């Protein structure tokens, strides 16, 4: 038996976006943009490129998943659409959680490595606050993707499919 779609108010775009799955996607986009801005607005180096790559990649994938889900056009997505759409969304959330965990570890290391420049006598550019900000956003984004993955697993076990 095919999974049932979660009941959505009016089964329209606004109803799908106001569902828990839709709100989690919006939260992921906002938090992911925070990482992107915190890193791109500053002179980052080294492994922080990976954290920025993860943020940008999953921001774009999440935006695409949100738009396709909100418009109810999953059948148009090759390989991952149609009946595979719920599994594709779950895999997106799990992959994002795992890669964001790696980005959190990298940003924590970079933040700790730049902690020396927080003294008043330091006159040069200090990346500590940029890495701290990106670390906070990355941690919250990881939590948002983890909650989304858990929600999708619970809904799948109950025989329902989140609308977005």
C-alpha cells in the first residue's frame, strides 16, 4: 500500500508550505544562508572552504526540494521523483546532517585556532567572530536537518508522507 500524504489545509501551495515539513525547510534555508553570509562576508581560508561548500550545496538542494514539493511537481524530477520523492527527501536530510556535522567540527577547530586574536592589543583582522557565528548557524542547521530526518522517518513508519 502506498504511503498516504499528510492532510494539508486545502491541499494548496500555502498549506504545503505551512506544514511542519515546509516550515523545517524554511528554517533550513534561513540557517544555511546565515552560514553562507558569515563565511562569505569574511576572508576565510583552508578547510572553511568545505563548510562553505556544504552550506551552499545544501542551501540550493533544499531550495529545489522546497519549490518542487510546494508546487507538487515531484513526478517531473528524474530518478528521485514520483514514488521515490519521500525517500529522496529523507536522504537529503540525512546527507545534510552528516556533512554539516563535519562542517561543525571544521568550524569549531578554526574558531579555536583563531581564539588568540580576541585580546585587545591584537590589531589585525580577526576571524574568530566569523567562525563563531558560522559555527552557531551550522550547529542549528544540523539540528534542523536532524529533526527533519527524524520527522520523515516517523511519518514513514506511520504510513504517511509529508507534503513537502
